[in-house]
């Protein structure tokens, strides 16, 4: 098959590596299919078409960004993608749109591009925006406009990849006729190979400074733990600069956090994340909203116990008390109790680890995900051939 993805693919150093995209792309190419990934960018001024050297092509499509993009109601990107598809869509058997956050599918809604397509639900802007802490921000403005596009894309499209009860429920609430295929995201092989030693005493937080991941809450809870457990440390992975961290600390009244008991790792690859796992007794994921966060899925596959908030699609990943611990959003006292309990109970750590791996390994089986993805592509392509 000739497959076109429209996806937010990483094109510059420092951008999110999007391993769920790169992992699946590599497997599709290895299976002998032709894959091209179209990613719009306002940072280039001409179309760039390159061979990644990994079996698939990357197409970077320019569009006018900045204020012009905003004043157009995001139409500069929508029209750029539509123009490209009108010229090139006939070269492909199927189009896979990754996410509803970036207006990619809006270029397909008027029917002028006669090609079957399917949308993967990633985050859900209409629901995420309700949890955004700062309502007087540029992000809130952009998300407000994005949410209108998202509802239109879900309402007027037919085929979807979903993963959790939560994202399926959102699609059904807008489009009761939608054809939904349940297909989980592909994880990197390093997490399947990891074996948790259960000798670590630290907490891992992987949200960086993303406002939806609740770093401030994490620090408050850790401050309470550090008051009662002198040897415990918090390890933070993700995009968080030292200056931003220190500025946040200065705005909070925390008396037990020191320069020695919080470690900033920055962004890490899979191998180094697993190395951090070995020093930890759990992944702490106190986010305000999430669908199926890869950090939780990776930890479960690797056998690192998880404590996460009972939000969005997370309950589809964790059965409380069996495959992890679920806590209520923003419940600082409840989070402290759960972390303290798990820290002191090595038997519970091993139980959660074993049960989570038992569920997560087949859930994220690479061959099963590849076959389901390709079978869905073929079904849609041949149905309209």
C-alpha cells in the first residue's frame, strides 16, 4: 500500500520525539509498505521532501504562521494542506490523520479530496481546555479555536482509531455513526526489555513543565514525603529548565525540598528513562487530564508501579489496587497517602508491577498493533477502490 500520514512529526532538535509515531512508522516501512509523512510547519518557506533513511519519507509543508495564521482562523494551514492533497492524494491508497488538535482533517471535510481517511484520537482539546489553569493565556485562545475545528472533524468524519473508553465516548457523543477501531499505540522496545530491580527509593515524574501534568502539585506532595522520609528523591524527566524550576519553587512555600533531593534530568531517550526507572519505586502521574499517556503505558510495560490520577482515559489503563493506584485529581492528601503506602510496601510494588505487565504486554504487542493498523487501512482502501 501507499500510505500518507498527516502528523505532527518532529523535525527539529528539542521537539517531542513522538515515539508512538516513529515506532509505528518504522514497522510499517519494514513490512514493505510505502509511507509518506506530511507535517505542516510555519518554520519553512518551501516544500521539503526528504528520505529519512528509516524506510519512510518526510514531507514538510510550509504555511503562513504567527499572527496571520491566527487572524485567518487557522485557515492558512488548512488551505495549504488542502492544496497539497488536491495535487497528490491520488498517489496514495489511504490517509491517516494523527490527532484532532491541529486541524489536519479539516482539509478533508468538504469532500474535494476523494480518498478514504481515518483519524487517530490523541488528546481531546474540547475536554483538555476545561482543565487549563490559565484562562488568560495564548494557549487558551488557540485551544478555544482548535476545539471548534475538532468538533467539526469528529462530527463529519467516519473512521477513527481510539484507545480508551474516554476517547471512544467523546467520539460517540458527537458522532453516533462513527466506525471506531480500538488500536493501542506502539511503544519503544527498550521498555519491554527492562526488568525492574525493586531496589529504588525515588519517585519519577515525567511531565516536565507541561501545565496539564501538575508539577506544582507534585512538588507539594513530594515536600510532605521528604519531611517523613529523609532518603527519598524526586526525579523529573521532560522539558523543564533549571530557571523555570527555581522560579516555581520561589513561588511556593516548601521547606523540605533541597538541591539534593530533586533531580532534573531533562528530556531522555528510552534507554536512559529505563535507567532512571531502576532508581525509582514508582511513576507518579498527577495530571489534570489525559487520554492514554505514553509515560504510564511505558512504565507498566517495564514493570515500574504507577500512581496516577483518575482522569480521562487513565482508568482504561489502570485497575485501582491491581495494576496501579488511582488517586483523585488535585487531592494532595490522598496523593501523599498513596505514595507513602507504596514507598513502604515492597510487596505491593511487586504485585502492581506483575499485574500491570501482564495486562500491558499484550495491550501494546507491536505485531498486533501493526496488523490491526494495516488491516484497517486495507479495509478502508479496498472499500472505496
